[in-house]
C-alpha cells in the first residue's frame, strides 16, 4: 500500500476552503546501518468516526473525480483494525479506540486510559511530557470527551468528565487545552460563558475548575478573538457548553463551531513549538462522528472540509519543521456510510444528491446504522517514522509507531 513517490507539489485546495500547501515527505530515510531519523514533534489528527467511505464521500463531493483531499496526498497509507479488547463487543466505542491509540493496549468499551482490569496505562502524551516535550489536546468535541481524555487521563468511565478535567490540571497538565465542554468545568448554577440548551447544565463535581486552572498557570480564553489575542504559554479555551457542533438530522443539525478547527490547530502549533524539545499534539474533528450518528451527510461533508483544512494547516507547519511526524486516522467508522449513484429522489435514510465537481454526475449517501461499525479505518502519514504505518496494522500499532519515531 506504500506510495512510491513523495508528492512535493502543492496540495489541491478542497472546495476553496483548503489553501494549497507543499506536501512534506518522509524526511531522511534509513541508511545501510538501519539508522532512522527521530521525530521531534508528533501530531496525531483524528477524524472521529471517519472510515474510508467518509473520506471518499468528502473527496468526491469537494474535489471531484480528478482531485484529492490534502489528507490523502501523504506518502504513507495504511489500514487499521479497530476492534476493542471487550469480551462483550466486537465494535469499539471512542473510549476504547482512543485508549488503544494512546497507550498501545486494547480495553473494554467505556474505559479511558485504563486496561480492562482498571489498571492505569501510560499514554503517548504522558511519555512525551516526561521527555520534556510540550503537549496539547484540541478538539471540536468536549475537551474532556472520550478521545482526548484517553491521551491524558485515567478513569473507569468516559462519563466522568469532571474527573478527567481535574486530572488534566493536577496530573497530565497539557500546555494547550482547546475545545468544548464548559459544563464540566463549572459547578451547578454557574452558567458560564455559553448558554445551556434544554436538558444541559453546568455539572462540575470538583467546584470551579476554570478558576483552578487559572490559579495553576493557565490563561483562560472564551472565544476566537481572545484566542487570537493571547500569547500565553499555557492555554485553556472552552468554546461551547458541550460539543462545539450542533448535531441533528439533515436540515436540523449544523456544523458551525464558534472557533474553527484550523484556527485552533494553528494556535496550538504556535504555542507548543516554542519548546525546543518538541511536542505532542492530539487534534480532532468530532463533527464527522456526531453527524454520522445523526445520518446527516451534509454535516459530515462540512466537518470533513474543516478537517482537511486543519490538515493543510499542520502540513504548512511541517514545511519549516520536517522533523514532525503527522498521522491522520479515524478511531472507528460511524453510520455504515455507502456512496451510491443518484437514481431518483432519495428514499429512506438516503441523503443527497450531491453534485460531483467537474462532471455532470451526482452521488447519494445511504446509511446502514446510526451507530459505529466494525470496519477498519484508513490512516495516512508523513514524516520521520511514518513508514511504520504502512500496510494493514492494529490500532495499538499506531501508538508503537509514535513511541518508536520519537524514541520515547
């Protein structure tokens, strides 16, 4: 599956939203003695719920047959098994999947940073921190959600989001925390900066964690202008009361985060790269998963465009920092998405039609479930150590590739 040619040409812009950037290659190759270059920085980029069908749908609907996504133009391509270490399930949830990616160990669904017996597992983020690197978690989900949490906390249930926030502050201490989830940082009765929808409320079980974060050295920002203005070395930004995306079925849900994922990505890179020892950054687009749960293809398309724009932002960074390993993957597939020719008005769970640029054709998206599926997910990568992601691998191998590349 390895691509034999490293593309050095500018990446094709995605529907005008993704600026052209030069693609980074693998960096120096191993010499005859087996020496391999070391990755000073690692950026793991996750399209939550993004399987091969989601990537292909976004490609066809934005670039057409002749084009490709930025994330698809990297020199290494692999396929990742996603099943959990759960005796009662073959299909993973986000907690178990992220734990495997972050620690190299499979676990039961719902567990975060722990094995199936409840023992703590060291994470790639924590290992990077011990090596003197800076670290960050950036997501359009709640920053204490299952996927980012698995990289920087250890709890028996993904629902313990205030406990996760407390561990961020007291233990793992990422330099950058950007996303949604303000409700888990404030006690009941404190509305915070973001209004709650019906059924939502502030619910911290550890008091006012935002104030605790400030006292421990974090600069707190609440919106895009405050994020742009700050030059603080340690950032907490909460840009929604829960997830940053307004989920709902087609025609009701809307992908409209108050701070765009590429903007958060650039701020994180600017902040973390000040450390001469390098950094580890987890960067996630949650909207693909959330909209696929709702069988909302238009929402998946919008989230996919945003993710590819964030990938372009990261690859711009690698042009001047070639010692950066960049990995783009999906923790699992959501929705059982299928791409079909348009043969009339959509029926049942079908969405569309979506025009295919550069052709007279259109496509329709069909859904088989509102939940996760057990299919493997594609991974693409570039930079030192990216060759370890070539071929068909397990999700635990992604962790091992990162540790090996950075020699942690």
